[in-house]
């Protein structure tokens, strides 16, 4: 008998035929932060790209930079019908939230995508270029607020602090305003509660394309197709940074469950709708499966530790 997860909630969104309650969905995807976040967008894109007859249920369980969701995932030991969308932000949250559970306890399934971060302002902001931002930041590090959609140690925070250091601003003196995901951050940017924001490109793609937001720079090694903005290196700051997202499952899965989840990921990557979505969000395929993804998670944990130490933000 297939085990039902305890995590179904009124906030769940069911993709697929029939009505919620007719039968259990074939798969549940947990999003460990708020609607509108990069995790949320990616999870719902995964759900709509999978051709699963009994549906894929996506639900949000936010808190502590994703650690509330991670703790619940670990509690669901042996549940092969549940996966969690995660990424670099959750790696960083292990170091900054004080929650005892870690990613060492989960089952790595696959890294899915990679994308650059972007530094954005509103279309009418007085900061017209990255040089404008750097000068304003240098003049008043504590007064200029830069927002991000991740907790300390997450991708938006790390990227913002790496930019600050490269610009000659001491990271500890810089004001970083944390928001629970890109949806909340977007509202802060548009209402000008932050002077600039750092976020994954896919989270703000629509607002960038519509002209609501202007990109001052991207963090990738090369320019991003369709984005009229320099890389940080082109703009004079020696920083290259990429964000990524993937899927993990509860601990204690057997070989049959692992094969089934691997088949699900393979079907996702082969689907036309997933390839179209990756192009639309400007995501790069960064597939790593199972043990290789697990090794990558350990490497990322070490990297985050080193970056926090180098920035003086490890205590």
C-alpha cells in the first residue's frame, strides 16, 4: 500500500485530472518557502511539465529559510511519493538558522537547473548603472538597503555580499533586507522599500521583460541572452556567481522507490513543456543525478562555509 504523506494542506494546488479528494496524487512536491519564490516557480513548472495521470500536488511549507520544510521531509522517512524542491538557499540556511537537521539526512534525487542572479532596480530608479549603485553604497553602506529573497547564507545574500566586497564595501556594514522568496521581494522593490535587489533571473523575468525592472548587472560568466546588461566582471567587479535548484526526497527509500523517482525526473527532462519552460525562464539544464548530486551538495556546503568565512559573516 502506498503511504500517504501527512503534509497535504488547504494551500495545496493539484495539477492533473479530477478533483482533489478523488484519489491521492501520484507525487507531492514540497516548496520550503513562500509562493512566488524561485523554488515555488520551479516546483509548479515541474508539476505542469509532468504527464502524471493522477496529478502532482505542490504545497508550500515555509519557515526558517527552508529549514522547516527540510525538517518535515526528514520526518517523512520512507515516503517515496514525496520530493522537495530546494537549492543553494537551503544549503546556506543550514549555517545560519540554528535548526539542527541538515541535508545529510535526505536522499538526493537530481539537480535540475542553473541560472545567474541579477541586480535590479525599478525602471525609474535614480541608480541607472551598476557604477551608480557602487558609488551610493560606498558613500553610505548602512543607509542603502539591498534586498534579497533568501535568508543569510542563501544565494541572494551571498551574491549581494560578494558584490559589496568587490565594490569595497565591508559586508558586515552593508544593509541586506531579507525577504521570504521572490514574490515578497518583488513587492519590496516595486514599492521602493529597497534601493536595489539581488535575485535569480527567473523570478523577475516577467517584470524585466515588461520594463518594470531594470537590470544593472548579471552574475554569470557570460552575458545572458535577451538581457541588456553587463556581467559584473564587465562592469568592473570580479564576481561570478550562479544559483541552482534540484530535488531531494526523504531518507530511507528502497531501490524500487529510487528507480521510480529517477524515472520521473527522466520523463521531466524529456518533456517538451519543460524544455520550453527552461527557455522562457532562461534556465540552463544542469542535470546531476543521485550520488553525483549528493557529492555536489557536500561541495556546496563547503563552498558556502568558505564564502561566509571570507566575508566575515560566519559568526
